[in-house]
C-alpha cells in the first residue's frame, strides 16, 4: 500500500467516525425531545451559592443515558444555588430551576457517563422534569457538604439515601 493510499484511507476513516458521532448525537437529541423546557430562575433568592463542575444530566437510574437538550448536554463550569424555591444550575448559556416540588433526592455518587472520581466525589440530584425523572451530577469546587445539607434541607420528601449525611 502506498503512502498516499494510506493517507486517503485514514482521512476517510476519520470522516466516517465524525459522521457517526454527529448522527449519534442527533439521535440522542431526538430521543429526548419530549422533555419540557426547564423553568427559568426568575426572582430566585439563594441561601447558598457555590462554584461547580457540571458533569451530566442523565435519565434517572441510567447513568449512561445523557440528556442532550435544553443546554444540559455538555460538561461545563458553573454555579449551583440553593434557596427555599429550589435549586438553580447556572451554566454557560442556560440557567435551570429545579423547583422544590420537583426535587426527589440528593446523594453522593462516584461515577456517571465519562466521569469517575473518588468515592462520593459527585453530588447526584434526582429531580422531575415534566413526566421524566432525571439525575444531575455535580462536582462542587471545594467542600460539598454545605451544598448537600442545603439541598437535603429543602427536599420535600426525604428518601432513605437523603436522610443521612
């Protein structure tokens, strides 16, 4: 095989892989198009605010099924705010309010799609968006105990995993 043939075959393989990735992401977005748009945090008053690395939002119970709509598809640096009205994820290009009534639980996690950290290094916030339950994974910059406690304090129906610190 000549050098030129190798280069052409390699370039064709790269193009095919990129096309497969784009088609896969578009299919994922179509699969989640039934998700209603999250609420905007208009007038939200925070009791606690902390910098975070937003890791992912997935379908609840399926840490491999990344949600790809409403600005929740990509990892980003942002902020999490907790107040009596709920939890706000302030991410580049979007701000999402998780109302207290839709908050289902919070617990520590170690991994989700494409991210593994030390045991308990992520916070997993389980919430309802429309008719679907979601898990949002956050890595708080610094001490995450105050954020975990603040979310547990506003949780309307504490679960067994949310009851103990």
